C-alpha cells in the first residue's frame, strides 16, 4: 500500500518571496535620502560647525500612512534668497535666512549635541506660501530632535520625523 504525500507547489511561494524582496528593496531605496550613512556623526558638538554656512536643499515630510516619504517643495526665495543657516566663528550663535526674513538664535550645548533657542526674526511680509514655509522652517529649527553630519551634508531630524537636509556652502569673507 502506497501512501500519498501532499506536497504544495513551490512556484507561488517563490513568487511571493520574490515580490516581497522587491518591495523591501524599493522601500529601502525610497528612504535612502532620509537614513544617514553609517559614517555620519550623530549629535556632533557645535564646535564642528563654527564658521560654516549651510543651505537647505531637501525637506522630507514625515512618512504617510503607507510609509511613503515625500519631499516638500523648497522655493529659492524672493530674489533668489535660499533658506540658510550660518554658524558664527565663536560657536555661540547661528543666523541665516528663511528665504524671506533673517533670523538669529543662541546655541546651547546639551546631551543631544546642541539646541537652538531664543530664535528671533525680522518681520518683512512675504507671500502667504512663503510665510507658511518660513513658519514651518522656524518650528523645525526650534524643535528638532537630532542633528546628523556626514561631511558636507547636515540633516536636522524633527520630533515629527520631518528631515531637513542642508549642504555646506563656502563662507564668503565679510
């Protein structure tokens, strides 16, 4: 008497794992601009930023319900005035442009590297869209959770999981 052994077909299972692998690879590729590389310094001291200038080049919004990361549009500002952060030479203050107004803030060292407080801005009027971007930028600047530096790239990661990506620009003498 022969016993029949049921063996499921392996074709659908292999296809399932292939599709799952492709989706995982696609998800990781989509996050590549958000996840800092292993060589990056997380929460570096403010002394590493003395006398440096940074320009906002990408703004990733928090992932949506499906886990998709979207980028926020960043206009170059009125009169080609980009969003910038400039660290002073003695490591006590930052200043810069929101693309419409100028701002300044005090640097305070703490356990996560440093924080920015006492943020003050000029009060010029801009387009409503530009004012919304400025308000959101100042909020992120005041409420970020960690800073990551990888050479000439600086990431500010907010409590709301938004990521502001800056590139270092050469500082012109004043």
